[in-house]
C-alpha cells in the first residue's frame, strides 16, 4: 500500500496535466468572429487617383510600383446568410439586413489591399470560402504575376475557385442583386457551375488556368463576363492569354466552337444558320466528340481534327420546303458543317494571330513528338510563336437525331 | 511471453509499408516532375525497383541469421569494434531522420492546418506520442502499425481514385525517358523514401517465419510503391509537370482539388490531412523505435524505454535546427544520400565478410 500511493499520485497528476490538452484546439476561432470573404473583385486604379495609399504594409517607397489596384470584397455577415431558400435573410439592397457586406480598399498588390482591408474591419478575414474572383479586363491585360503568386502561395485559396474577367469595372459585379440567390457571389458561382453542367462553358477553375499557364504547349483562357441591365450576368466569351497577359476575347458562340474542337461534353450551344434551300434552321448540339491527330510535315507541326456532333433540329422557318426526309436532313447537316467549320477555322486563325494556343495543340506535339519538341521548343514563347504557323485541318460531321414533335 | 515469435509475415509487411508511407507523399510528385517532367511516374517506378534491390540485399542477409538482429550478428561477422562503429553511424542517421521528418511534419501542419499553433508544440506532441509508444515492445509495435495501415492506405487510395478522373493523359506522355543523369538522380531520390524498410532487421528475430522476411518486405514495397507511383500519376496527370514543379506539396493540392460530383462532397483535404498525420506518426514511430533500440544495444542499457526517453530532447533539438523549409528539404536529401550509401554499403560489407568466413570454415573442416 505504501508503495502504491506515490504511483497513483503520479497518475492523478498526469491526468490533471492532460486535461487542458483535451479541451480543444489551439487556434480555434468561432465562426461569428470570422470575416469570411466570399467574393473579390479587382480593378485597376489610374495613376492619378492612386496618389494616396493607406501605407499599412509599407512606408512611402519609390521602388514600389506606382500603379494601384482597387479590391472590393464581399464579406458574409454571420447569422444573416440564409441557409436555404426562404429561411431568414434580409433584403440585399438594405444595408442593415443584407447578408453580405461589401468593402472596397486599395493597395499596390492584392496582399497589400487585403492588409488594408484587415486594418478596416474588426474580425480576422478568412479566404477559405472564397469562390469567385473577378478581375477587370485592364488587370488581365496587364501583368498577372503578382496576383498568381499571392493566390498560389496562400493556403486558404482553393484551386476550384473561379477567376473571371469582366468587361468594364469588376466591382460592379459585387453589387449585383439577383432575385434567384440572396448572396450575389453565390449566384455567380451557381451560374458558372450550371453553365459547365449544361455545356455552355468548359470547367475552367483557377487551377485549370494555372496549369494551362505553366504548360509550354498551351495558353490559358478565362471566362469573360459582362453585366446586362445592371443585374444580369452574361458569359460573353473566352478571354485568352499569351505570354501571361490577356490578348483578346472570343464571341459567345465561339465558346461552343472551342468546346467542339476540344470535344467537351455535353453539348450546349445552338446554332442559327441559313441553309441554301430550306430557309433558316436552328440546331441544338447535344453531344460532342473529337478525334485529334498530330503529325510533323516538312518540319512543321500539323494537326487534324475530326469533330463529330449530335444535334436536335430545334427550329425551321422561312421556307415552304418541309423537312421530311433523311435526304433533307443531310442537306441541312452539310450546310451546318460548312458554316460551323468556317467558325472553327476562324477561331483558330484568330488565336494564331494572337499567339495564344488555347487548344493545347503544343501539348499534343510535346507528348506525341518528343524529339521534335526537344529540338525546337526551349520555352513557352517558342511554342506560342510557332503556333501561328501551325497548320490545322478541321473536319466536321453533324448528325441530326431528333426533329421534335412536328412532322414536315 | 514465452513465445517471442509472434509477428506474422502479413504484420511485418504492414509495419514496413506504413513506415514507408509517410511525410514524403506530400512533396514526392514535385521531385519526380523536376527529374523527368511527364516521365515522372516512370522515374518513381524505377526508384521502387532500386529500393527493392537494396532491400533484397539486406533481407536475404538477415534471413541467414533468423535468431539475431543485424546488430548482433554483425559483431560476429566483422568484429565488435567495427560493428559498433557502424551501429553508431546508423543510430545517428536514424536520430537525425526522426528529427527532420518531424520537422517536415511541423512545417506542413503550421502552414496548412494550425496557423497560430507554434511549430514547437506540434513537433513536441508528435515526438511525445512516438516516445510513449516506443516504450512498448516490438509485438505491440507491430500491432499498432497493423491497426493503422488500412486507414492510411484506404483513404489515400480513395483520394487518388477521385483525382484520377481529372487526369489528362497528355500530361503523362511521353511515358519513357532515356536514362540520363537526371533520371538516375530522380530514381535515387525516389528510393530514399523506402529506406525505412530497414526496420525488418529488428523484426526478424520476432517473426513467426523468419524465412519469409524477404516476402514481407517485397509485399510492403510493392504496395507502398504502387501508392507512390499512383500519387505521381494523379498529380502530374492533373496539374501537368510544369505546374507540379511550382507546388511545394502537390499531393496536398491534389486532395484539395478533388471533389465528388459538383459541390456534393468537396474539401476532402481535411480527411486527407488527418490520415496523413497518422501516416507521419507511424513513420516517426518506426524511426524513433529503431533509434531507441539501437541506443539500448549500443550502450547496453537495461531497457529500451529509458533509451527512448533519453532521445526525446536530442531529437526535438534536431527538429528545431533547420532555419526554414528549404533547409529542411536539403537536409533530408543529404540524409537520403548518406542512408543510401549505408544501406547498400553495409550489407555488402557484411555479405563479403560472410562469404569469407564461410569459405574459411569450409577450408578448415
């Protein structure tokens, strides 16, 4: 018994010491004490306006760039973000009940701006729930290096965040007030996700963008969006990049063309075109499939694409000739093939002019002709300039499978 | 306690593979991509083959002395002083390995998980847990590994399977590469991850069938090798070789990007990180255990638990030595180099001594 006593005493002491360790996390922060940033928009500030910085991260220094950016953040207000449709939440237009708080700050870099933001709000900001970043076209056309570095380095940012390029001011998107969702960024998010699942846009997260940007044989692209009627967001095309800067953008229908060339399913675009004999026809593409081959011909890369599309006949008007036989369907198919082929060739030509290989043709050459690649390509610029003189052959095959409920 | 031979072949294999799968999985694809771009999986595979060979060299030697561990029979083969020197070098190697591995763990944990928790706390806790478990005997040691292995392998394989659907096969072509200097360096670096298969030397005297030691290790290396190769395939295939080179922890990024369906089951990285912590624990546990065992052996201490406790401050100090994450990685590479030389050189030396002695015995009889 006398020998047992010290041992049990020691045990009790150890258990008592273990108790505080079991009580919880070292760096727990209650959710009410977090400023969760849901969306960010980044605009350029003209040099004239940029005079006054807040100098939170630096004292005036001539070596730092003079240009500034303006960052607008949408911060979720705890307790006011509705969990489901119709459960609580206030009117977004009303500052007192809005589920989000929109804060605007300026800074030399994104990190500088985020520090300025932190200086202005009480709760520590968290980017873990950041889903949407919108940058203005000015920013995209400038150097994205700083932005990419900060976002890649920060462990809170996920590669499944959407990065969008906006026509005009990006901060306008933080103020949209769509009736379908209470939180504007969540609306933009669900819009992008749904456009992916309905074949309107390729899955192009910031991670996809980064991967394409680093690959030597491919150039990056981003969704290009615009505001209509103040509250509506239009996916206006692809903003494509060359040498790390945005160089140009496509039309919306060319997104469909791009997806057809890449063979991305499901099909989602409809084409309205004029046929030679049967008036105006509209077809809706349901499935895309593409076979790609690459060759080296006379010391030059050569790519051939065979695009197979399956479609519905959606609309037919402006002519008295009924569509009632397979011969007539085939005629429509031929007219479609001819016209869409010219859209695709036009898109390829345009990107070649801009030295932006969004199709990843270089990656195809790299993986299938490594010897040629090693000899000719020594960095990304080499391919982007060679891309312009690459020959591309596109074959189309459309198959109309359904014509709807109307006979003739 | 009468029957000391309690470790089955399968359990020995579990110990080895859960030891191999450790802190390295997070950064492994980056090294492979640096060495061979799109041929990264091929390099990883070659590394597995290399480590397989070096394991065979060690295990087949140990199988010839089923009753003793390496440190005991080496005294008979090359003489007590030389054997002591080698044992001491291996001890230093494993102590440093334990320290730097824990440090790497702490770096990841404080960067990604606990931003405000001081790195000292994470490192100390990990070492404390390893210390407490190292005080147990080798049979319990094998049970602990056997228990955790399905958890580790299962969740890593699940993450890989989910990620495989976003793999772009173009990123993985061309598959093969010519055996240049970079190729061999990459394969060598890959084989470093498998060095802890050295633990078999401790297990053999307690194995049910010591003759199956090689089989156990082969099973373990094939399984963990497959996981490593799959991880490289998934992350290089998902990000492309150039992007993989930019990321400090490509595997973690892979887990962070993985998602089931659309927004249905996202953020698998939380589960992945928890499992990863366990896999680090099993690795640190093994190297800690080896260090404690060697120390007891070397200084003829009465029991291993005391050796384990004495090691804690030393290992903790070692873990705090590298000033930043780049230094830590540089150290681990140097350690790998030293380990490689030792793990191949020492068994070779013992083999030579073994043959000479046998020849001498036959000549005398």
